[in-house]
C-alpha cells in the first residue's frame, strides 16, 4: 500500500491520547459522609507506576477510529501489477548494433564486454529489454520474459542472450532502432518507472540512417546513453557501384547510346570514396581473376567515379577488389555476368516516324540500343491496325495520344491480363483512353502551354531508382515547354504519383488494372514538348522503364544486402538458389514472387543450366562511412542524450521530472480507487460503536454509584 500524502499518516500517533486518558483515574463523583470509619477496611491508593488500563474494548475502538481517520487523510492506494516495481526502479533497454560495420577487427569483443558492463547497472527489481539492430530492430528479451525469470538469476539469463548473436551484413538503420526501443519502453507492457534508459552499444558510424527520427516525436522521459566501441576508420576507401550515367548534359543523341554500348562490352563504373582526415590518397583496382590494374587517387573526404579495369571474361561473374587502404570491409564489389534479356516494345500512335525529329519514335529508336541487360525490339503500328499486332509477347506497349474505341478495348484486355502500358499524353487529349484503361471516371486532361520543371520525384519507384544517388537525381535542367494537367487522380486509391510539375499537377502517374499496370506521362520527350529526349537521363530512364515493365525492379547492379530478388516472368515452379557461402535453398516462384534471403554479399545464382541467372548483392554503400557520428546529429533529431539530461528550461533535473511523473501517476491511481471513502465509512462505524459503548458504560456506572435505602 502507498500513500498520496504520507505525512498525514503521522497523525496516527494521536492514539496515545486515549491511552493516556485511560491511565488517568477519575475521583468518585459522589461523596457519602460516614460518622465513623472504624468498621471500614482501609484500601491504600495504588502508585502511578502500578496503574493498569481499564475498558480495553473502548480503548481499542477509540484508537482504531483515530488510525482510520489518519489513513483517510493520507489518501492510500495500491499500485497495479504493471507499476509495482521498487521505488526509483529503472526501465532499461540495451540496444546492440549488429550491422555489417561491426565485422571490423576486435569490435565484437568490445560489444560483449560493454554488454556485460551494461547488465551490471540493471537491478533485480528493474525492468530490462534487450534488442539488436542492423537495417531492422529485433527484440531478444521483452518485459514479460524478464518478469518470468526468477529474481536472483535474471542477470545470468540476460548475459546468455548475446552468446548466439553475431554481426550481420546488413546496413545500419539507427533511427528506426532508437524509435523502436523508445516505443517499447513507453508501452504499457514495460510499466511506468521513474527512469527509462536506452544503452546504445554501437560504433555509431556516420553512415547510419536517422530518417526515422525525423517523423517521430522523441519521448521526453526516455534517455539514451551512448556507449560507443572503438574501431579503426581512418585511411579507408569505400568501393561501390556507380550509376551508369552521371553526366548532366549530352552533346548529341549518338553519344549516349555509345556509352551504353561500351558498358555492354563489360565496362563497369564504380565510385571510390575516401574517409575524412585520411592520410592515404592512392589506391588500385583489380579483378579477382587478375588482369589489368587501375591506379588512381582520391583526396581526403573526397569521392570519384571511374571505370573499372576491362574484364577479360565477360561470361562469368566478377569480383572487383580495392587495395591500398587500412580497412578491407568495403573493398569488394561483386558484378554478375551480363545476360541480355529480349525486350519487345510495341509503339502505338498516329504519325509515328523513325526519321522526323518531331516524332517521339525518332528519339526512342536511337536510344534503345542493345546493351548487356536488354536486346530491345521496336514494333511500330497505328491505332487502327492494332488488331493485327500480336501483343502476346510484348513486354511493354507505348501509346502516344488518344486511341479509338476499338483500340482501347484491345489495350484494356491486354493490360488486364498482366501487360504494362506507357501512355504518353499529347496535345488535345481529353483522357478518354486513360479512363478506359482504369483511371477514375472523373479524370480529365487539359493542355497547359506554360513551361514547367519536375518536382517531388519519388526515387523509391522502380522508374527513378537509377537516379536515387545525390549525383544524378537533379532533374531541374530538364524543362517541359508544355504539358497536360490531369484532374481526378486524387480519387484513385491505388494511383501513385511518381513526379509532379511545378504547381503540384501530376506529371507521371501509375495505377494497377487487374493484373497489369498503366504508367501515364503528361508530356512527351520530343523537343516540341520537353528537353527530356536530349537529356542524359533519357536513356537510363527508358531502360528503367523496361525493368519496370518486365517486373525486374531491382537489377543485379542495384541489389544490396537485405534487398529481395524479384522473380522474372519466365521463372516457374521451384528453383534452386545457390548462395555465396555454397548453400542451396529452394524458391517456390509460383507462391512467392520475391526472394528475401540475401543476407550476405556475393553472387546468388537462381536456377540451373543455361537458364540460371546470377544476381550480385553488395554491402549497403553507407556501411563504408565508418567515421564516428557527431552526437549533435542525434540531439538535433530530438533524441534526449544522457549528457543533456536537464530539461530545456534548465529548471528540473531528471530525478525531479521522474518524481513529478510518479506523483501524477499515483494521483490517478488514488482517484480511481477512492480508498479514502471506505476508510471514512469504517471510521464512522467505529465512532458510532464507541459512542454507544461509552454511553452504556456510563449509565451502568451511575446506577451502581446511586445510594440505596433499607427499611429499619
């Protein structure tokens, strides 16, 4: 039992008053004179030290009444099971980093040591959570499991949790892990202790993701105690794959396809980043199968994109190695052998020309050249002749402008069966074809003659994932001279806006139609509409479109540890997947279209024989940013660190804030239970009984003390 106002309980000491009164002997109320005392026996008055208590029942009732009144004013309550921990107890969460960067030498030994030190701070009456994290958090010990462990053996049980844990090869999402830990501590299952602490055991590298903290309000009562491990990070080069195109301008259309052709002949572009404060600038690149060596330099804190050495064996998987730095964790890049996929593109529209620069087909034909990934085939037809075209083997249909009603029905049935269609709006379109292809009935198009730029691009979409890196995501140099606005998209629940024009009008929109998908562009790429066709981003955008159409959103060059391998349309049944460690797992492609077993870098081979396909999986690029993070970044994100435990106003300490929170919680418990009412009723009953008993005793004494007369 607890008391909201414990000082009032001291009033129970007033029970001494009736006890003292009962010790006091009252003199006789009536005196009867006698003429002679010679015949009476003299009774000596007892000394004070030999006086005894009388009327025990009456005394007990009076003491009980005083005690009940004192308890009533002290407002007692009983804490619930969730809050029945010891006063001043702490809710702990030990958060251990298991990302790829923790593979560095002697790092994990430090983690085990620091984990033991953290456990020493946890009292037997405290609450404890244990979690690990890489790109996702994982809970090893929750509150209920901790409570089930007998007191006295809890630390031993918690110490054994880390015995079977090893670092993974995934990236570091520190923000998501901290949010997860804070939510666990704040949940009802962990009780409401005075203090809640997260002990973070990590290398706290600057490449860790913190985005999750931006969308969450950090709880004021949760404090993070960072216990960083010491790991080497200086003089480190990071080797990652670079996007195929990084130039922001193209002199002519012929220059871009030629670069794609060179890439198709085995050219691999890589990015090499040097750590800050590095004393080493020179490095070398070489394939694991030997061959040419490329030597280059990158200044401290700098980054450089360059071509890897030419591969001597293009028909095999490759591993590119970097030499010259002090840490080998991020010095390997895996490249899958190129397998060109046929891509049949059907172009539908009126007046399409391969030779006139005003036609979008002119630029499309020159951009879609054979590469290491695709062998494109262009089929051109107009809307009236669409019925004679075999769409069965088409990977994507590109529709330019509106289509007549007969063609709409053909395209609608093809998309519903699983086809992928790109609809490029032209001047004068009103949206009839889009409505037939699954758009909302209220969708309408309207021509806009003003120029505009793209904004709010969704780089997580397969169409734009190639441009996700900071060096190639700038679309502000591509101007659209005219476009169409689309109204009614907001009413489409499944529509995804990939990009918008200035002003907020959707520029590129995707929506599903039964088994298929439709991608609508509100402006063309020909010079009459925009500068897109002459921009360096046009070619990779088209090949990303082919990836999107064929369902292979993640190409071999873009997979990192933790990404899923997408099933290709030709894959059927159960396929074997050979992992980099030599083990083989079976994948039922018919049941699951994505395989999520990429838990280590290397080459994964799906299938057997000539139909086998290699998929390269590499470390997350940010795992190579090994320099320690500035703790101010966490503080700026709202995280309450141990060193900044005082409140923002500087008027309350952590203990004062915890005590105030406990008082509020106790007051809520007391108001719900209202135990003082029960005590008040009991006190009134005791006082009533005491009054009745005292009155009865008083009447009996009076009757015995009255003189009696006897007849002579």
